[in-house]
C-alpha cells in the first residue's frame, strides 16, 4: 500500500496514465484507431467508510476475505477488456476473480467466474451474470442469473461492490481528454493477469 492509500498491483495489465496521455495528445479518431477494445472505467466517489484502520491490512497482494467494499473508491481506475492468451472465443470475455478469466478482478466480493461480456457480430454487447454471489447489475437493476441482457456504452455495470462504466475508445477519449472529468486517478489498475 502506498502512503496515499492506493493499492500496488504487481501484475498490472494497463496503466491509466498511458491512456490519459494519449487522450490528451491524440485526436478522437487517432485514439479510436489505436484502441479498438472495450474498457470498464471506475469513476471516483466519496469514501463511505470512515477511518484508515482498514487500509493498513491491504497491500494489493493480500486482500482480506471480509472486504466487501471498494478499497479505493475515491480513485478513477481502468480495466481494459481483452482476451487472455489461450481463451478461445474472441467475442466473449469472462470476468471474475480466477486468474483464468479474461478480466481478473482480485476482490473477495467478485466470484471466481462472475460474469460474461459478449460482443455480437452486429456490435451488440450483452452481459450475463454467472450465478455470482456478489450479484451483477446494470444501471442499478440486478441481472437475471445465466440470462444475457443487452447493454450499451455508458451503462454502469455493478459487479459486487464495484461500479464500472462500460466505455468504448470514443467514450473513453471524451472522458479522459476532459480535465474536469479526471480528478483523482489511480495508476494501478483494478485487474491483473
């Protein structure tokens, strides 16, 4: 844990600082061409837990099993939705705590296989809860277990205690290029491989 309360991730996938720099130096078209995948963006929100005693036990590698809240709610963080090496279906992305998932979120409130995100040939995006214990919601409404629901860019997807905005490169560029949007950024991403 760093002195400002951010978690260090030894196996980082992406650093949001790189995207911030690119969003501010590239125009929208160049940014979209460079990043053709989806993103999950965690916006900062005020801490709801007072005191700092809970932070002493978190070091990024050892997260307590009792943790049922976002440990760094006041930081903007980024998850890049990409396939893991060896996972076959190129248009379906597994999200969960297990290291075999495409998007790995190492929090105890995330199930080993929490959800699937799928992109159809027509570009439609769907999300399916995989019987997770922490539940999956879209814009505050719980998803039915094992039933795919169409989602849109800009939707807020809640996986356990994490609220993540689904972004494509165009939306991410618009958000990151705007200094009013980016207040506190955590360079350490939420996921790792």
